[in-house]
C-alpha cells in the first residue's frame, strides 16, 4: 500500500493540486548513486523510508554501503527489466544524459514509470521528451536550490541543513497535465518532504529551471577569479559586472517570455528589484552596494559557484558544468536579438586558457590553480568586458561617423520598415571594400535597430583564435551594439577540417533560418560569398539557393548595393543604392515557373541597380 505522509505545513509557490491522498511511491531508484548528489538522495530517502525497496544504480563496479532496504546494481537496463522494478527513478547524474535516456527508452517497456530530472542547465527536458516519446513515462523536472560546498577532492557536497528542491511537470501548458501526472508530482513532493527537503511545486517548469539557472549564475565570475561572493561584490568593478549580468539575464528571460519565479529561498525573491530604475541608479554605491553584497553573500553562504570551487581545487574548465550555466543565456539572447556579454566573456576566457597553457593538462592538479591565478583571471575578465568593448564601441561609432554615404531610393527603406512589422528581411549586398559593410549598416539603421540585425561573416575575420585583435573587435561590436555575427567557413579556408567547417556552417544556417521566423529580424548576406577584387559582381554562390528556398512566406529580400572606389573615411563618399524589396517565396515560385536559375535571377536583380561597369559577371553581353 502507498505510504501516507502527513500534509506539509509549508505553502508551496504556484502549487499544482490533485485530488489524491498525500502518498508517495512504493519503490524508488537512484541512478548515479555513487556521486555526491545521488548518494545524498539515496541516504536521505532510505533513512526516511526504511521499509521502501530502493535501487541504487551506478556504473561503478564497487558496491556502496547503504541501509538494508537499498539494493546496489551496476546495470540500469537489468533493473528496468525486473518484474519488481522501481515505480520512480531520479536521474542523479551530470550532463549529458543521452546514453542513460536511451537505456531507459529501450528497457522501460509499457509499464508506467516516473522519471525525475534534476540536472543543471535547461536542455534535459527536451532530450527526455524526445527520447521517451510514446512511452508511459511521467517526467518531473527537479531543481536543487541548496547551497553547495566542495570536498577536498573537488567533488560537490550540499548543505544538509538547507536541502531545497523545486518540482514541476514538464508541460508547456499546465492544463495538459492529467490527474495521474498531478498525482505523481504530489508523490514526488511527499517523498522529498519526508526525506528532509523543503520541497515546492511549480506550474511552469521552464520558469523554475531558468530561475535556478539565473540564481546559479550569480557570482559566477568566481569561475574566472576564484573569489567569494563577498570579495566579488565588495570589488566595485566586479560588482558592476555582476549586477549588469543579472540585469542582462533578466532582460533575456523577459524577451523570451520566461517568468522569473520569486522564490523566497536565500532572498532570491528580491533579485528582480536590482534592475528597477531607482535601485539601478544607486546599486553600485554604498550603503546599497553593501546591502546587496550582504544579501548575495548570505544567500550563497559566501561560497564561490560550484564550478568556481572545482576549478580552485584543480579541475579544468571542461571538467565542470560551466557551458551548461552560461551557454543557454548566450543562445537565448541571440534568438531574441540581444546579447549576454558577461556570459560570453566567461565562456571565452575559460575556453581559451587551457589552449594557451600547453602543459596545463600535464601539470599536477594542485599546480593548475596556480597557473590560473586569481589576479590574472580577474584582470582578463575586466579587460575583456571593459577594455575590448570600449575600443569596439569607439571604433564602431567613429567609422559610422566618418564613412560618408549618399543613400538613393530611400522610399524603399520606408517599405522595408513596414515589412518588418509583419515579417523579416534578408538584405543582399555586394562586397567590394572592407568598409562597405559600414555604409550598408548606415542604410539599414534607417529602418531597423542593431539588436534586430544578424550578419553572416567569414570565420577567418571572426575567430579570436585565428585573428585575436580583429576577432575581439568583431565580438566587441556584437556585444556593445546588440547585433549577431554568424561565422561561415569559406570553401578555400583550410584552417578547419571538412567536418568542423560543415558543422560551423550548418549551425549558422540553422540559426539564421530560426531568426527569419521571427517578426522584425534583419539578416545580412553577401551572395557572392567573398569580397570582389575586380570592383564588379562575382558569380553568386549556389548554396544561397537552398537557403532562399528554405525561407518562410513572410520573408522578404531587400537588395542594397554600393558604388565606390576605395573607401577612405572623411575623404570619399559612397553611393548606396537601395533596391525594391520583394517576397522571397514569390521569387522562388517565379523562377520555378520560368525554368530559370534562382541564384541567377536574384543576382541579376542586384546587378540592375549598378552601373554597367560594376555588374561584373552579370554585365549585359555585348552584341
């Protein structure tokens, strides 16, 4: 029979109720029982439920000593195939989870199973939904909000006096949840409460996991500096960086329609106040700065982030979950025409250092933290965010003011502005001079803001590993202005392997197509694929045909060309000619009906706005 649990006296946030008794599972399994988190779950649950059969599953060959009601196994598939398998499993493992989800998929059969997912990051639900589609599995997203410390070996340990967990079903619309699903959620809540956790249920799993991600990211500059929250927020420069990062992440979540859950654990409910105009004006000055320092330091028990602590113990950045904390904000920001500069800087710095120090992987672990000294990493972070961005802002603004242009056919700019109210635009340009992109940007600014723009760029001009100065400036332009660069590896570029080049190009193309599905987005594209040395149009790349055919019905094309010689700031004037916009889908259909080449038709349209001598490959044949 299910075990009856007394109702909790706590009132959960956004509680999901089902008309079932407060019961829990008859049996339970912990996957990853040897890890710190898995061991915590196993010990707490087995202690609270001494008569509940519990399966502790771990790939380790060495059995682990638990309470008598715990059975240890190294084979998840075998556990799932047993007649008396657990009613529910918690996947207490780090990312990635793909292999374990495949094992569950192939062995779960038709019997019901509840699967609890407490991983960091925000992609585990999507992976689980895809892997277990059609299976009789109830998915519950879990987020641990407990303060963490590290053991001498660098592993994580939780503060057992402050065990806090959020639980949510994984539906985009809570009304989709069945009574059975709601009952399973209440069973999970009862299980954790009886085991000593402060457990709360939430309706919106995305809000819960992104809120957890945001809270995890507070003080995450410690991944670079190794400093405690108190040391971080007492430093004016680092405090400014951290507070700006919080504001940026909140703004990104709002743009994506993701709510911030005002959880009262550790003062987290006060976090959105830091971005209020009145607070914003004084948040970097005492005494408010002191209050913020105390609030965050106490909420995090004045410990660096878990990844920061692990790096201080000697772990390499790629041995931590740094990407799972920062990359989601970077990607979500770009999807909505925003940027997350602090997250980008942290990922960039931690990714680069192991490559710079060739012997790092050969160094003993106790030496690695010395190689990545606090002062050196802190200096790099501040310089990356302040120095490079300042230079980038000044250089961009200076070029915009000194590259002189005459814009013709401005009526088409007004048409473009109207199009962006209902669809998106691909701006096709020629490319003859390094600075003609500045001239085009000035024209585009007449109908769109920088944060609406995305531009394909050659990897050789953007990759900081290849061109440190130029790459840093390009990244700085992106961060400070808000537009997005999408790197493409050119055909003759041998820096990357064919596989790497294909992966980079495919990723950029997919991202571009996602952006074009959003109203108000502008994508810059050079159909020739490279700069012309002749002053005339080159043959259009065949690859753009597939891209144009993949664009949706609300995507329009705006040709913009320039007539100029060598562009010299303050000395020359560039004539920018704006073509008439046309619907991409209609052009595709027109070419198909006429039996002509889509690439050729698009390029001929561009050429029609240029003088004959600048049409290059598309000049009118001489009689």
